[in-house]
C-alpha cells in the first residue's frame, strides 16, 4: 500500500468551488493507485466565519480571559469543521472516506498549549481506516496533550501535521496545496521578475521560510528532511498533472547549477547597538534572554553588540535597556534581506556582488552576516523594494 499525503490550506477549502478543485487532486491520486491522507486547515482566512482568527475574536483574541488550554478548545474547532465538510463532499462524490481529529489520527503532544510540540504520531487508527476506506481526512494543527486535552501546534501547524504524517506513514510524497503554483525566487508582490523554481533542496526552502517566505512552514520542511520524504508545493487551482516545486535532498546534478536560489525578506525590525564599555556581551544577551527576548541578526564587536528585534519585542527591549541605564542607539523601520542558495558556500565574489548591487542604487547596508547557505543584509525599510529587485536581478536573471 503506497500512501500520498495531501494538505489543503484555508483558501483551498474556503468554498464549494475550491473544495471541488481539491477533490480533483484527491481523485487523481486515487486513480494513480495511492491511498490518500488529506490534512485540512480551517476554512478560509481572516474574516471567514470559521477561520482561526475569527474564532479567536469570539473570545476577545489578545484580551481573552481564557487560558491557553481553553483557547485551544476553540481554535481547534476550525479544522474539525473543515474536516467534516470535506469528508461529506468526498462521500457524496462516491469516494470512501473517514474523518479524524488530530487526536483520532494519533498526534500526541506535550502540554505547551497554543504551541504544542508533537511527541509521537500513532498511526494505528489511520491504517485501520484504510482497510475500509481509500481516503482519511485529518484535522491539521492539533493533537492530544499529555494531560488528555486538545492542543494546537501554533501557526503553520497544518503543514507540520502533514509532514509528520508523511514521515510516520512512510508516504511516497507530501503535497502542500496552496494558492500559488510553487516556490518562487522572490515574493512576487515585491519582486517584479520573480520566477518559479522546479527543484529546490530542503535546506534552501527551510532557510527561505525562516527568512520570510510564507509558502510553507520551516518546521514541516525540517521534518520531511529528517525522514527523506519529498515535498511538493502546488496550487489547488492548477491541473492535476501540474506538479509545482519539488523539495528534496540536495542534488545539484539533477538541476542547473546555481549559487543563489532565492531572495527572502522580513520587515518591521529595529536594530539595536548596545555599547559594552561598562558591561560584557554575555551580560547583554543574558539580560535579554531572562526577559524572554529572542534576538536575531547578531554582530559582536569590541566596543558594542548589534542585534535586531521585531516591533513588539523592540518596545519591551527599549524599556528594559532604559530602565537599566544601558547606553544604546536604535535604527527603527528596518528590513532584513536574505540571499539563499546551497551553492553560496565556496563561491567567490558573492559578497562583492551584493555590495555592488546595493551601492549602485545608493542603498546603505546597516548590517550583514552569513552562513554557509545564506547571506543577510539589513537595510532601511524604505529601500526594501529596490534592494530585493536589485539583488534578484543580479543573482537570478544572469545565472
């Protein structure tokens, strides 16, 4: 028995038309001889009656009086509704199917409600259901805590559910269906000449996802990589034989060699420069950690430490540093641009080309650092659009 896992996001199940398009992909996999596990998100996006944000608004969202455990009771409902609705459609269309919540499907988590970690996936119920059904529909984003309560996995949790099921069931592949046709070399809303990628490695996609690309959650990619389960990013609205972007183990022999795969970005950052004349770098970072502030994009220099925080955490950090009378300066409204590629390591001239591309547009580089697959630069938010297009044109139109 070969199994295919298909995950459909909120826009892929938002109405009857979308659900029928999703149905076509399920039916096609069945025709190819697979048993299919379908993982669904809550119906629609923000504003839709059963979307996660809409459910949270019923209990005053950020001002709620509910505990994290009690919040999981309501936010888990969206995926359960979506599961029942999609199962009804399959049955009406003559497809033998069974519906399961996350706990039914064997997801066991810790007690970190709202952001639970999956400890185990017990697949006995799914395998038993396949003895009588061709499709099992699973509510994504949820599991059963050690305390025996419903728990949810945090944002991107349905992607994580799909990847975990793919690994636990030794699936042939996990298809992530969304409203785009695959991974692109940049955000098409910002990058004018962004192109689709047919093949990309787990490392590259995980890095792009961590750095702002929102097509798939990075945790799902990491799970698939550990299990060597291929992923595909596909559009629900494309034809059943349009396969989108394949994410698999790095194998540059199977694709045209490239040093850079894509450009990602994050906005809403504040750069902090903290003078260390009267305190050490470890004292600065321990102070931030003790106050639950997770810093990003760090440079440690003899006279100062430089790091970045998002807007919400920046406000807390400013109050903290001021209260401790720690000398610091700020640059607000910054954006981080990431150049990602498995071929960056060992390729000479990458940094020079980045500096040249940005300098040609008079864009100031506020900070930079790198790893073996990623180079990050910090720029002012006002320069973001020009910066990402300049870098995209430099690395992804000429190679």
